[in-house]
């Protein structure tokens, strides 16, 4: 993911600026392992895990909204697939 894409995702999900957002950027943009990013940013691994799950869910929903996701992904998010 590019830095610009991350900025858009953070804005879309309304991620608060701070240590958790910085740690998520280290993982998603810079490619660090979550444990390393959590340590460097000073957040707990579980807090970073929650943020990364929110990012993954947000990306999946954005893909579905744009018609880029598959219908089976809606079920995994607790959403009903819309009829075509």
C-alpha cells in the first residue's frame, strides 16, 4: 500500500492520529512485521492487531462498494449480499 492510499484509508476509517496509526502505517506501508511495528511505535501488539483488523475490514468494504470484491466476502463481514 502506498502512503497516499494509507492516508485515504485512515481518513475513511477515521483512524485517530497517534501511535496506533503510526504502527499501522509501519505495517501496511513500510512492510514491517506487526510485532516490530508495535514495539517501535510504543503500542501493545493487541491494540495494533485491532487497528489492522479495522483496516482490513475497511478495505474489504471499500472493495465491495466499488464492485471489486466477491459476493462471498459480504457474508464474512456479517453483511447480506445484495441482489443484482
